[in-house]
C-alpha cells in the first residue's frame, strides 16, 4: 500500500511527529499522532456518541491531534475528495 504524504506537524523535530497521509485507493485519512492520555480516553467514554455503547472497542484507539495540524487535515480531506 502506498500512502500519499500530506503534511507533518509544523513544530516537529526530527522524529516522532504527528503526520497525515491519504490512502489513494480507499481515500482514508491516516494519522500518526500522540496517544491520548487516560483523562482524554475517559472523557471520550463519558461522551459516547448517542446510540453507541460506552467504551472504546479493542480494535479502536483515541489519538490527540494538535490544533496546529488543522491545515494538514484540511489538505488531507481535499486530497481524499480528489480521489473520487
């Protein structure tokens, strides 16, 4: 699988940086970011989407995306839509 690189955290160093890609076949947005801490995960569980079971399924996780990554996310959304 080849992913289309979209952007990286503008405040990044040389390793371990939030990054965003788009899968050109599925148009999925793929993110590397910070693992959410326990307080954030618990807040997500407390605020579960209406009609959904509480908790985070084993096959899912919660990540925290820095606000400074919003431009890269917009660019990723545009790239995913162009694949239509």
